[in-house]
C-alpha cells in the first residue's frame, strides 16, 4: 500500500515526511531510504498483524528525511517534532500516535540496554505502558527487532542478538512486586510510589549485571 502510494506520487501529498525518506539515498552509508523502510515494514508485518506496529516502523528512518540538517546532528526531539506535526495534520488516533512516538524515542536505547542506567530503562517501560499492558512491551520489541534485523542484514551480519528476552524478564520480575505487602508495611501515597520505583530499579540493576 505504501509503495503504491509512492509510485503514484500520492505519498508526497499524504506523508511528505516519509516520501522524503524514500527519495533519499545516503552516499556515505549506502542507505536506500525506501528499501530500508519497506524492508523493516515487511519484517514487522510478519511479527505482528496489528496495524499500530506497522504504522510505527514507518518512522524508523524519519531522521533521513531532513534535507537541511545532517541526520547525525538531529536530536530525537527534533525527529519527534516532525512526526508530531504529521500526526496533528492527519489527526492520527492517540493509540497510534503514542506508540509511534515511544518507538522513535526509545528504539536506539533498546539496542544498548546493558549500558543504560536503571532509571532510564524504568522510564522507558513506563512510557511505553509496559506496566499497564504487557502487550505494549511485546509490540515495542517487535518494532525494534524488525529494525535491527534489517539493518544488520544490510551490513552482512548473519545473526542479531536482540534484547527482547531481557526486557521481558525485567518486566516479569518487576510485576512480582507486591503492592499490598508494601502498604501493609506502612507505605502510602508518594512514599509508596517511590518505594515501588526503588525496588523496580533494583531488579533492573540486578538483571543487567
């Protein structure tokens, strides 16, 4: 569908930000924006049938679409501003908007979990809604793994060691924290929330050693 829109030049009208990515080929890194984005999209579609997942990976290479600022100088906040403007213009539903933004914001961190502070990983899990619904983490992992598989394949790597299993283990251990026990110990209100986060970070630190 996306490729058809591009071929008939409709993508420029609907998703000009993505169309610019498709038009771009980086001479330095030999990156074909169109091939890379569609390959990630196709891989993600094999992992998950939810349109929300496929929609998010459309923006995996959004930083390639800037003609005025080199991609290595662009911040994540600038990338998010670009897609937020697109979402506002098209009135994208919140579920799709929030998931895509969180994917763009945290996808690079996903690939270096072992080097992150526990607080950053905790913030990531909160933002993607992992504590509310485990499926949110699953979909985030699908997107990150789809991107990693295609990028590494283009580099000639035979196998990609994903971090999905590690993140799932972190979440499963955190979910074992018993809030009722903490309340019975006298924690409440803000102190309860702080203690829960303290224990969450301790679990993260232990699993990432």
